């Protein structure tokens, strides 16, 4: 068995794990990161990327990424489309903030390159089987490396940043322990070769159903429409897909092009029952998942990282256990705000299978209440562009 000793063992080389290692290194705290995937798998798995103002500011200020400013696209608003009309929510005029369209795999490329250039011990192809001795001051990560050899990482703290199927979460009450909601619908998503159909994202609530007209680049676009969770992504022809999308954004003519990827994205919300036990903590998708409607997933992971960085600096550099004791409660406040916003956007824009005519008219009234009110538009803009990061715990 190979035994590795470090101050912080991070399981998962996603945005949360990589960014945490980057911030800890700035304080002189060494870490080891392991991930079951290869570097290529991490950098080529395409996922959405709407980055809040605070996320972008942190990536740039910390030196984790400057490409987000040169290759990402700043968006100063979104369009809510309903009753055949579009209504723009202008972020800077309401909050002084914006968001950036920058896919998650591009963030990962930046973080991986930055950490490797700094000499980070980053090990791909390592399968973690368990975390032992969480209650002690030397918890251990047990697994198998890329060569099939047993490996043990002994650390002063272990961080589970290993996604929604987290192995580390087993240490904190079990993989399924927590609060869970499954929604009765999904998104049928496509990637296509076409120019953007709109300068900003369109969230459309129409008589034909919900659609989101998003983007990836000047030549590749991402679009979604609400569907049954059991829908077969290969059941529709390209012509049928375009007809479905176009029917759901009346008043906007979509730019069509060859579809090269299609999938069905189920809607789930989850918050782990425990975010920290002893010398083990969860961040990112290991701790929580949200529906994509509010664009909160990766941004919520970054907020976790900011808090845990503060707590681990206090614990490992000064022996102060106060911040780590307050980590779970402080993190939960933002997590549940994000859960509410994601649920609110989802319920306002989608139809449930059993929705009545009253439900439909009430939903349109809610949308009208938002766009007719400075307070309503400001709340949406504040939540969408991101609340300020906590700078202290407790």
C-alpha cells in the first residue's frame, strides 16, 4: 500500500476541489487531490456555465483564470418571455452586477492547468472506497490508484468534492441521508451548430410549454425544452425538435443548425443531512444539487469553497476551531436560499402534469408581478447574479 501524508486530502477534481486547493496553496497549506476520472474526461465533459459576478471576480483575483474575461461572454440581463412578449431583466441597472457565459469544462481546464503549473499533487484515475477515522485528527482516505495499487492518504482534514454520487458522503450519515425532491419533468437539451438566436438567454413560458434558449459560443448553441423525465432523446427527428423549440418561443425566430448532441436532464434537488462531521466536510455537488433553472450549481460550490477556505486557514494555521464548527450552519443559509430561488424559477416557468387552468393563470400573474415591479425585478436580478460571499463564519 502506498501511504501519502498531507494537510488536506481533497476527493474530486471538479471546480470545488480544484479551487479550494488553489486558495489553500495561497496560504501555504498543501493538499492532495484525487479523482476517479482521467484528465481528458474532466476537461471534455460539457456542462452549463453561467458564472455569477462574485465567482468571476474570485477566479480572476485569485489568479485561477483570466480566460473567463477574454473567452467568456458577459451578459447584462436575461429575457422572460410569456404571453407572446419578451421582458428584459437588466442586471446592472438593478444590482450593478452581471453574469458571464463560460462553460464549466472551460473553468476546469483553467483550474487544472493552474494547479499543475503550481506543482499541485493531482492524481487522476484514483478510485476512493472509504474515509476512515473522520472523528480523529488524522482522517484517512482509502482507495486504489490508476495502476491498481492500494493507496492511503493520511491528512489533517478530508474534503468531499466528489459530486452527486459522493463516496465521502457515506462518512457523514450515508449517501442518501438528507433532504430530497424530484420534479415531475425534465429538460430535453440539444447542442447545435448555429449562430446565437439571441444576445442573452431567453426563459420562455408559453402555451406550448417551457423553453430555455441558451448559448455556448458564436458557433455552438445550447437549447432546452420541458419534457417527460422518461422521454427518449432519440425519439424525435431534428425537424420535430426544432418545431418543438420554435413553438415554445413565439415571437423569436430561432437560428437552426445541425444537432450534434441531445440528452434528457432530470430535475432533482438535494441537500446532505450533514455537511461536516469531525475532520471531514462536503462541498459542491457532494453537499447539494439544484435544478439548473436558477444557474446556481457551480456558483453555490464556489460559495462553499470560500467558507471552507476561511475555516481551514483558521484551523490549520492557528488552531482555531470556531470557524470550522460554524461552517455547516453558515453554508446552509446560502444553500437553502439557492434552493428556494432555483425552485421558484422552476415553478414559475414550468407546468406540472396536473396543472389546472387556475394554476396556469396564477403562474402568468406571478410573472406579470415580477416584470411590473422594481422590487420583483431586483429580487430576480440579485439572486441570479449572486449574493455577496460570506467573509466570516458564524
